[in-house]
C-alpha cells in the first residue's frame, strides 16, 4: 500500500515513537500509536492533534502527512489501527465525517478494510489490511472494551 505524497510536511519520528511536524503556519502536530489491550491480536490506537489551540483552517498537507505516517507505520507492522474520534468537545461526529472523507479520497479499498462503530457518544473506526485474518475478532473485542469503558 503506497500512500506517499509529495504534497506533505516533513516529519520526524522521535525515539519515544511519536511523530512530529510543523505546518507552514507554524502549528506543530503530534501523532502516535498506543497499543490497545485486546486478546485476539495487536491493535494500535492512532492519535494525532495540534500542540496548540490555534485554529489553522483546512490544510491538505496535514491530511497527506497524517496518512503517510499511517503508511509508514504499516511498512513496519501489519496490525489493526483503531481511530477514535475525540468526543470531549461534542465534535466527534464532525471528526468521523472528516475521517470518512480522508479514507474515501485515499482510494485504498483494494488493500484496506474500514469498519465503523459507535458506542454511546464514541465514534470510532478500525483500519486493517484485508489479509488480516483476526480483524473480525479484534472488532468484537474493541467494541466490548468500549462498552466496558462506558460503564465505568
């Protein structure tokens, strides 16, 4: 799966595993993968965001950079990636729409499967290479984990 784009920001991967890049407007982004405790297979939660509250508007180079970070991750790992939309500010639905848009323009359906799910206010999606035989089991376990988290 090749997602490389020339229209992206240069980024660095730090020794602690996080990725960082700075936009043309000077806004720093941080992205990282956290391992999720499921039994069936290895799942990583992908998290990214700005290190500031400054608004920056739409910037396709941010999208391309984030997608290339995911591509780089999959060059080293075949694991399932979980994307959870932050719901703390009531904008999880907007984030999920943006995620769907990014996925659609990638046109990677031949290589990657996307499964959406929601539990109460949480919107999330799982991305995995189509040849990952543990995807359905991972999906079930992740949904159960979210249901348990909601009960706490």
